[in-house]
C-alpha cells in the first residue's frame, strides 16, 4: 500500500473519531438536560469520549492499513487533537492551552499508539 492511500486511511480514521466525539457530546448534552451531572463527572465523561473516539478511529485506520500500527495510531491521535483544538479555537475565538490540554494530548497519543498496535494484531 503506498503512502497516499495510507494517508487517506489515516484521515478517514480522524474523521471517524471526530464523528464519534460529536455523537458522544450530543448524548452527554442530552443527559445533562434530563439529569444533574456534576462538573467533575462531566470532565471524566469528556475524557472517556476522547479516549473512545481515538481508540475507534485508530482501530479503523490500523485495520485498513494493516502495518505500522503504532505509527498509524500516533498520527490518527495527533490529527484528532489538532482538529479538536482548531474547532475549539474557531468556536471560542482563540485557545488558551493549559496543563490539562497537555495531559489530554498525551492521553490521546498513548491511546492512539496502543490501539494502533491492538488494531494490527486483532
């Protein structure tokens, strides 16, 4: 498989992860309308949504490419994080990066790398 095809599959994995995130945020918003969710719980659910999105997007790409799983996972996670930062910047008129954003990026990259390895070996 040549690099342009692999790049296309990585982009599809990022898009798939972003769609999963949108669905997860929509479901969380519905849950917040009908129940009282504390801010601490909201943060935990957002982390779970991020991890699950990166996991599923990476599995999709790694299984489609079927080689170099950890590299594929790294790039899917990196693309996902960059896209979410851009969306956040557009919606809020800028981005102030905090230590929590750094931790979330490291978590997403770690999930991407490990799920890429898992996706190849499934």
